[in-house]
């Protein structure tokens, strides 16, 4: 199934997005499944300690990273996405996750982790848009992220996303809030492989 990231149709049981990085590399994005364990394990082996620490704010063993990525939850509360290449032996490009706030159900905390060799190739940006599309469809309006203040790549992804954002310094970290907009209906003229066509799809704030 091909998904248009500019629409906000409710997720289906098997909701795959076929996309392309800006350099043309084709990728698939889908909710993580139990059977992805081997690919996720190989992904954790390829991650640098720096990337793991930036994502989890602490050093973590590979097994713990795998558990975090595969973690459980209904998509209304928690969703973990996997981006993979379409090679014969697929490689995990990256992951993205939202966890809905229990006390503020229209807000979710988000985090991203892209394999070192794929960083800077637009995977993080595509994951943000796809995660936002899926989150809007279950009624989430705001994303929040806690990011190390020196994490320029993550800050750039948010800043350049087109979503209205606000950031507040909290010691060594930044709390970044994004308005991902309200869900909107399907739109004509889909072209999901063109990254420049994939916008934030946010209904203007305010
Ligand atoms: C942060 C992260 C998810 C961003 O994903 P990504 O795929 O590298 O991001 P993109 O390729 O979409 O790049 C987004 C922007 O960041 C910049 N950028 C990305 N990687 C960069 C790097 N290593 N150094 C400098 N700038 C970088 C890009 O130039 C781009 O800027 P642009 O919008 O002006 O083009 C990824 O780098 C990562 O996994 N880092 C380690 C884990 C982490 O920090 N997680 C965040 C915790 S919430």
C-alpha cells in the first residue's frame, strides 16, 4: 500500500509508507512488529555510542535499545515506526516514536534515531512527517521533545519542518513543542516519493 503523507486517513492494520530519501534511496516506513526483531538487532549493532546516548540521554546496552524500539502499546497511546531500505536484505534506516501524555491526551512525546550512515540524508525529516500524519489520525495535535541543547541535527529537523515550534531551555536540554495541526481529509494529486511534496499538512495554528 502506498501512503500519501499529505493526508490524514486513519491507520490501517498494515499501514506502510513507500518513500524516498532526498538522494533517491527507496525506503518503507511501517509500525514496528515483533517479527522485525532481527533487523532491529542488526540496527543496534551499527549504531554509534554517540547516537545511542543522544537518543536515550544515557549509554544503553544493545538489548535494552532493542526492547525500547520493539516496546508495546496500542497505536492510540504509543507508536514506534521503523524505516527500512528495500534492499534484498533490508537494513533499518531509523526509528521514530510517539508516546501520548496520559494527562494531556492531545500531546505526545516524540523521539528519533537514525543509523549513523543514513544521518543527514533526510530520513529524520521523513520520519517526523510520517509520525505526525499517524499521530493526527488518532487525535494528537502537539509533539514535545526533550533534546540535548547541542543536538543541532535534531533541532534542525524540527526547525525546518514547517510546523510552528517553540523551544524552552531546561538546563542542558531544550524542550521543543511542535504544533502538528489538526487532521485533514484526503487530498488529490498524491506524489509520496517526492520529498519536497511531503509537507507538514498542518492546519494553520491559532
Ligand atoms: C537527530 C536525527 C534523528 C536527525 O535525523 P537525520 O536523518 O540525520 O536528519 P535529516 O537528514 O532529516 O536532517 C535534518 C537537518 O539536520 C541537518 N543534519 C542532519 N545530520 C546532521 C549532522 N550529522 N551534522 C550536522 N547537521 C546535520 C541536516 O543538514 C538537515 O538540515 P536542513 O533541514 O537544513 O537540510 C539523527 O541525526 C539521529 O538519529 N541522531 C542521533 C540520535 C538523536 O540525536 N536523536 C534525537 C533525540 S530525540
